[in-house]
C-alpha cells in the first residue's frame, strides 16, 4: 500500500514525538506503525534495510526512517521521514541545553544533573550488554572486543585506529559468515554519482563556507562532527568515549561533568542519542560567546551529524540487497561491531571512574597509559544512585525517563541532607 505524502508526514511526526527509549524501542515503534498497521513496507524489505542501516555510520533508527520515506516517496519522502524523526528531539535538547546553561550553577540544579550523571553509568552498562548480545557471535568477535578494550584503556590508542584495525581484521577473518546474493540496483552508476555529489555538497559546502567566512570555533565544531559522522558505527555509545576525550581533554570545549550531563539530557528526549552532539555544540558556543554562538554551535553540530545520514541512504538505498550480501564488507562491519563492544566497555569504566570518584590518578608507567581511581575521593551518594539505577534498569526494566527522574530526585534529596553526588 502506497501512503500519501500527508499520511507519511503525519505518521512520522507522531513517531518523532514518541521515539523515546533508544534505537531498539524506536525500531520497534516504526515496525508496528509501518509494517504491521499501515503495511507500507513488507517485513522482508524492512528487515533487510534495518540490517544494512546497522552497518552504516550514524544513528540506524533515523537512517531506517529515512529509507522508509525514500521507499514510499523518493527523496522528498526521505527528507520528511528522516527530518521529522530528528526534529522533536532536537528542539527538546535545545531547550534543555539553554536551561542547563542558564541555571546549571544553582546548587539544586547542579545536584539534579549530578544524579543524572550517576544514572548514566547504569544506562551505558545496559547498552553494553545489549550490543554484546548482538555483536559477539563467536570467539573471534570476543577476541576483537577484548583487544579494542585493551587498546583504549591500557594504551590510549586513537578511536579511529581501533575501528580501522577491527574492520581489517573482520574482512580477513569474519567474511565467511556472509552469503552473497546480489540483487539488481534500481539506478545507474551515473545517477549514483550525481546523488553522491549533490548530498555531499549539502553536507560539506556549509562547512567550506564556515571555513571561509568564520574560520574559528564554529569551523572547528563543523570539522570535528563531520569526522565523527564517518566513525559512528554501533551507535552513539561507541564514539562517546572518543568524543569526551576530544571535546573535554583536547579541545577544552566542555568539562567532564557537562559532557555527562548532556548525555543524561539526551537520554530523556525523543530521537537518536547522538543528539548529544547538539548539546556539545551549544555549550561550546555558549562558553565562547553567549547565546548567539550557542545557537550557532548547536546548529552546526546538528547539521554535520545528520546531513551525512541522508547522503548514505539516498546513495545506498538502491543497492542495499547487493551491498549487504558482499562477504568482505559484511565481515569488516562485523569486526567493527565486535570492537564496538570493547569500546562501550571502556566508556562504561571511564564514566564510572569519573562519577563515583572525584579524582583519578595516572601512574607513570612505560608504554601503558592507565587512568585509575583515587580511593580517597569516593562519592558514596553517586555510587548509591548508580547502583539503584543499575538495579532498576537491568533487573526491573524501568523506562529510562523514570530512572533518570528518580536519580535526579535522589541527588536533590542528598543535597538537602548535606551529601554530595558529584
């Protein structure tokens, strides 16, 4: 059944407003709406597109929404579906970022955000368990995950290098898991080249304009998030540790506490978790030049994060069946997904160290680059909130919004009682 453009718009406006709970919940919501209720896409086609979107850099749920729109109404449909999937969350994150920038220094507000940070530790561990079930299918994948964790935690190797090495290893050792069954494409190579040129320009011409006109912070934000868009395999959690390292330790745009508060905000909003990039852009601009720079930074971060998603889908959609069946490509991406488990494990440990302990130490060791906790700086309230959140998320399966609200409330109560969460 072919929907009208108005039906497609109404449906994805509703999906965009209700897409809480991360990619699994968002994908299930779209399946119910698009496949089961409206029957706009066949089950087999939906699952094939989903599998391919999971192999692309960027948020798979948003890219799947874009594919559904493309499948039903071409490029315009893709823009409507993908845009509406992101827009509600982007507006909410912008509002919350402004509140945080204006009021985050107040004691009770700061306490609430410290509670969110403690809950984030449990949420990231839950994501680790969820991704590992999907990605670790054998000993080779487990070995890649362990190697990625050690490379990041013990040797502080760059995230892009870890992803590249995992992809090469996967292409060499995991390609036998794929089966080739190419399908004919629906467009010509010339048409694909035109699509790549057009949407590549949509993505990168604004960046070139920033470089020529401004050449400062906004250009840096654009360059960094353009690079990030090429490396976001396995979801937002996979690149968060690298993002924290870059924006906190290297660029100095945010503090660790601000970065984790932004992740907590992104968890409470509809849309992809990678929307945290909007918060980063907002806060970087805010601290450099007030409200005008904050809004500009948020806009640049959003554009550079999500414009590439339209490029990948509009370019690859006609070839999905063929590309997803290529053994070497599937093997490389399986290797990357396995490494993502190690990356998220490193992120979980990193967050826990910085939330539960006020100070960290770096031993002076040859070759190794370790970050360890200072036991004398333990934060009992933060540890307690993290444990409660972990129990509610992992054992009781509470919705994330309820867990985050409770964590913030416990931290505020601790503030009144004279305790410190973060």
